[in-house]
């Protein structure tokens, strides 16, 4: 079977989106302290691993492939393991490619949450949270918005309030991850020294900028991968350039006026805020509308990241300030700046559509917020009250790289010397030559 | 014999080293240091949050000198490292009982 250009593009786009999660690992990793950068990056990487498996087994079926269970989710067992999708009468290569494309969205949504719990989460608890959350929170919301469920035009809520526009994931990805991040930050509690300890500042801004650059690169696939035709694809590409550009300018101007200096960290953050805001709107606003949206999102997120200090929630890397705030701005802005389609439907207030579209956007946002807040709280609290979501104070002090992973990101002179190498014990007994030092070296971080 | 230790601004290191070499110094040791004195720290801003940095980066320069040359070298060092502002650092002298050149075992002033 020949591949169509649309199929080729969607496979390329899926590959671009998959790169966004390792990119996020660098974006987040640079913001943490040097002693927890590996753990931060691992929370993103393990999302790729776990959801790559979950998606094939039941995730796709629950989010999209299975038949409707009350409009709430797809039957997770119907396409379990992608059974029946690989050959036969109903075989559709485009659908198979779309399974992979959708998987990359689920992966990055979960990875985004990890920024709220930097420096202090148990890796095992996170590795349990990932598959449970993606199954019970991400899959249903994706089904409501994109799979024909509750919030779509035929769904129970969508047919009442109107179908919300969410082209690439303002509600499904960013509002969802932002609220989940806030809930987990509240459950785990503040880092020791939050808002007081000056050592809790980003340890590697070049990593942050590298991550932002790779996120932007991947985002062209994220926004554009589902384009229905070439004109729409071109518009999405341009909007995905213009909005983050304007948001970067907005963030830097805010810093220049308020703090005196435009920072590189602010430039990287502005790019991401603009990308988040344009995500739901990328196919439904004009390029000038995208610039206005980006500018507002950049300024708003630059101001919002300070709220955690005022209100005392340790959303460590600003998942709320960037993803929830700019995700809401992009989602709600469609009520004003959405350009009507060829039939004149879906127009925002500025295009003569009245407030109907704004109402649909608001309802979709509220429904997504309500479900993710409730379900994340239940999942998070069960994990926290049983196995514990947070490391001990002592491990937090030592650094989670060492205590959770037995590694350190950087070997500075002295710290890695004067020690002993034992190759894998099961395979290296023949290497043990005469006198091995008799004093046993305690495993780093576990001496008591 | 003296050990001259200088804590100076990192950006004055090249000038200090060139001046000492011109004055006949054949070897010296440099290491990174951090500290505070009369110079105030600075403020870094990350996403609007201010972090005060009050231990500032400095360079520690150590050079051995004979009794006759030590006072002159201190003057050379101070002149080269001076910018006229707080934060220029300090230079001090330490009298030494002995010095050994590791490669030859030579001791005393000849090893300086």
C-alpha cells in the first residue's frame, strides 16, 4: 500500500512530538538544583517508557479506539494490544499511524506534571502514578474532546454548551497537566527551604534554553500533525512561529519593566508559554490573532509564576504558571478570536459569533479542571498515604539523584576520586586480584 | 623565604601574572576561591525571584619568594591587581622555615 503524503507527515509529526518529552527533560532538568537534575530528567524519560507500553495495551483503546462507554471513555479492552487493527477487513493504515501520533501526546502530558514536584518525589511513586493517571485522567479527557465523548458536538455536554475548539490540546494537555501539577504540589508539600533557600535556583540555564529550542521544534509536529489539508497546515506552522515569538517578547518586556533585566530564562519560558497558548487555537486564529494571543500569554505567565510564593504552593518549575495559565488563556481566547470555518460556524465574539463559542470554551475548561483535580487528588492521595510520594527529609537534603538513582550528574574534582570500582559482581570475579582494600566503602547516600 | 598569597579579582589575574613574570618570578600557583569582604554581593533574578549572591568569585594566587625579592613582588602584585574599588582583594606574606623542590630534593632558597 502506498503511503499518502498526509500519512508520511503524521509519522514525521509523531516523531517530532516524541522528541518533545526528552526536550522537556532538559527544559526542566536545567531548572532544578545540580543534585536532582537526573531525577528530574528521569521523570520525563520514564513517561516515554511506561506510556509507550500502556498506550499499545489499553491506552489507545480507552482514549480513542474502543466503543463509547457512556461517552466517558472508550472500551479499554476492545483494541487491547491493538488487536484487530493490524490486518483484516477493517485495516486502516492511517488509523495505525494515528495510534502512534496520539501516544506522543499522552506521554508529554504526564511528563509535564513532573515539574511541580521537583527535588522531592519518590521515583517509584512517580512510576506508579504515571500509568494510573494516564489511564484514569488523560484517556477520558482525550476521549471527551477528541474521541467523540462528552465534550464533542455529539456528547452530553458538548451538545448542550456547544463543542469547544481544542485543536492540539489546550484542555487535554495543558490545562489538564497544569491542574494535576498543582494538586500533586499540594499533596507532596513544599520543598524544605521553599522561598527561603537561595540554593534553590536553576543550575543550568543553557539546558533550559536547549530544552525550549527542542520543544519549539517538536511543537510544529504537535500542532501541525493533524492538519486536514495543506492550507491549514501552513496556517498552523505560521501561528506556531508567531505566537511563541510574541510571547517571548511579552515575557522579556515584563521582566525588563519589573525586574530591570530581560533574562535568558525568561526568553525560554516565554517561548513555552506562547506555544501552550497557541496549542488549542493554532488552526482557528489568524496569524495576527496568534501574535496578540502570544503577547497576552507571555505577559500573563511572566506575572503568574510569582503567585506560588504569595500563595505558598511549591509548584517548583511553574507548571501552573506556564501551562495552566497560558493553556486557559489560549482555550478561552478562542471565544473571542476564533475565525469561523467555511460554513460560518465556530466564530468568536470578534468575528460576529457572539458569546456562544466563549461559553463552549469555558464549559470545556471547567469540566477538564474539575475531573483532573478530583481524580488526580484521589490517585495522588492514595499513593501518598500508602507507599508515600515524598522522599525523607534526609534524602531530600542529600539529593534525590544519589538517593533514588545512586548517581550524580556531575563529577566535580575530588568527589569522584579516592573511591573504588567494583565491576558488576556477578560477572567480574575473575578481575578481583590481590589485595582488595578491606575497608568497605558504604554506598553513597546510604550511610547511617 | 616567603609565601606571598593574594586574593584578587579574576579579571586581574592575567595582568598580575604578566607583571610577576616580568619581575622575574619563575612559577606560581592559581586556584579558584570565593569569599566576601567590603565589596557587596550581587542579585540574580530567575523568573522574577531574586537570589542574593554574597560569596563572590575570586582568584587565589600563591608565589614563593626569597627574602630580598618578596617586598618588591608584593608591590608589583598590588599595582597589577588594583582597580581602586572595594573587592580588589588582599595580599599577605608568610615567613617560611623551608622549601623543597620535589624533583631534585633541593632545599632552602635555591628551591624557591
